[in-house]
C-alpha cells in the first residue's frame, strides 16, 4: 500500500461509485477523502487550496470529460498523482492516461466500473509512471556545458537491472541505465535531466561512448558473477547514424578485452520510425561484428513488419505499459500475444519489461515469455549492488495472488 497518500480527491458524479471508493480508501488508511461532482469545482479547489496527494477522476462527467479535465488541470500546477475511473472502452482509458503522461503527470493507472476493492488496492500499490520529480513542468535539467564538463569528470554513472530467466531461475543479462551524480548535492539524477539536452545539442555520441567505457570497466565484476552474462547498452539514432560507430566500439572492446557477443545494443522502436539507410548499415555492421541487437519498448512505435524482417534484431523487449495493463486489459494481452508470435517467426528472444507484481509475472509466463525485467526482481543499482536479486524468482506470494481476485464491493 502506498503510505504517501493522506488526502485523496474523488471526481465522480455517480454517488454509488463514489461511496464505494471512499469506503475502500478509508479502510486502507487514507485519512482524508473528499468528493466532487464537477470538474470545474475541482479545478477551483486545486488552484486556490492545498493540493490533494491523489486525484481519482471519472472520464465522463456532467460538465466535462476526463481529457478536458487533464488539459485544464495543467493550468493549476497540480503536482500530485492521478488515477482514472472509466465505464467506457478500455482503449479510451489508455488514451487519457497517455495524454496525462505526455503532459508530465504521475499516472497510477485506471479502474473500470463496476469498481472492486481489489482494483482500488492495486491502483494504490502501483508505482507511478512519470513521477513528479521527472515531470516536464517541474524537472531540473542540466545545461549543455554542465553535461560536457560532467562527462569528462566522471559524473556519468551506469546502474544495472537484471534480465532473468524464470524457467531456469538465473540471470542471463543486465541492462545498463545512465544516471548522473550531482557533485554539489551528491544526488543521483535520472536520464530525463541530461539525455534530451545531450541529444538537442549534439553531444549524445560523446556521452554514449563515455558511458560505454564506464560499463566496460565493470566487466571484471560481471565476469566474477557469470562469464557468459550479457550487458545491454542503449544507443540513440543520432549515434547509430555515424558510420564509424562500429569501428569505435570494436576499438573500445579490444582495449577492455570484452567480446562483442557480451554487448547488446538496444534501440528504441519509436526512434526507428524515420531511420536513415546509414542507420541500417551501422546496425548490420554491428551484427556482423558480433554484437547482439535488441529492439526496445516494442509496441509503442510504428515499426513496419518489413523493417523488422530486414533488420537483424535478435531480441524484442515488450514495453512495460503492455505488460502492466495485460493483467486487466484484453487489448494489451492481444498485443503481447501477437508480439510473441512475431518474435517466434523472426527467431527473436522476447523480454517482458516492467514486471512489478506476481500477477504480471505469472501472466506473461503463461503467455510463453520466460525472460523478464523489472522491479519484481530488482531495481536498477550501481555495480556494487547489482547482483542482489530476490530468489527464488518463480514464487508468487499469497498476498499478491489474492489481490488478483475479482471480489465485488
């Protein structure tokens, strides 16, 4: 249960649904629950009084719909979390969540009518996507000069999250994730504070190569853990546009005595939509040199079947939004099922990203995906903590199993 919530505001014009929500929230320790029927009244409340910690908003109100409410809410500078209530098609719920996230809000997810206690509990337990400190309207970003200086003075750090094979109960690889240490505060900053700036000012390639050096310097620890384990590194399309990249990477790997077969190059699917021919050339050369290629966040972009067929990817990573939605959404299940079939036809390994609960682990495993990554197993950690993983990986706790039930209020 998320103990950070003291005040939850319910925006719902159906008295029965609102009463069920209020009762469940109160039973689970929420000290203040307020209810409004009008979206305009909530906007006035948020703008002129203390912000609630969480707003639960129905998508269909008497004076506006949920999408209008989210748009208007940006004018109040609200910084709490948002969850949605819907009696409509689940795809409408998906659209409003995407809109809220694109505007920088921390979205817990949604519940569907008739609302059950278990739905509400799962919502409160969810880890928000786009947490407040990473929101565009409040985010702290480094300057280009700070990035250039920091890259050259060791501010860029690799964190690692394991990819686990739950069938064999073993770690088969790690994904390296960039973090930034603020020298003044010793705070660890997320990629959102420096990656977009580096891309905008054309310094992403220098940053990526420096990051790869830091990853390669950790390989003695990886070898001590397992000499066959792979490490994935994300590269931007800008970096992959450089025809000299394969040679530069091979030179670095020779310097650190690491085989290309131990490195997985991850490319985000959405960034492939407008790829240039030299990007395909670079990917093909990397494949020929022995690197493994992975398409990341699959399902969120618009990759054509032709592109997938003619690019030598060996791994397909299902985006976490589909993994987390599939427990309650048949459309998300269909996307996973079709992606699994596509990967099988193209001889690609599938990795389910963002697995956080026992229910998600069980579902994707039953759908045929045995390789997973997510908070269920380990959070991203620096190298000295990267091998602290919960075992056995296949067990499902009785508490979490119970929460997947569907008892009515």
